[in-house]
């Protein structure tokens, strides 16, 4: 795996999904919610150097759309190699069916 420098951009929808995850987890434990949200952002920060680390999303079969897992959450992103940009499209629970409407 080759190390590169790319920009990571979060979509509004992805931020909204992380906020919803945090709110849900905080109902049980605000510390746990903080820890998981921090890990989600730390994981995407690593994409700046290693954008191809994630697996191709199997439901989509598009080499540019990948995912990394944090606990039971799928961080789905698109890697624009030519533009040197990673766009975080969404963060969803792994038990949810992948539906493109989740990213609009």
C-alpha cells in the first residue's frame, strides 16, 4: 500500500449520520459516544495517507467506493484518485441494508 496525501471531505449527510449515532449511544453512555465518534474521525483521518485501505463496498462493485469499519459502523467513502480527494459519503450501522437514499 502506497502512502499519499489526499484531502478528506465530509458530506453534510455523513456528519448528520455521525451526530445521530452519537445521540443514540449517548442515551446509554456519553463517554462511549464520545469515544466512538472520536474513533470514526480518527479512522477517516488515516485515509489522508492511505485512501485505498478500505474494502470495495460489495453491494456496489465500484472500485472508487470503499468502506472501513469502526465497531459495527461502516464508514463509506469515495476515492477520487485524480483529484486526490476522499469524500466521506456516510456512516451507517453494519446491520442496516445499504441504500443510496441514505447518502442523499
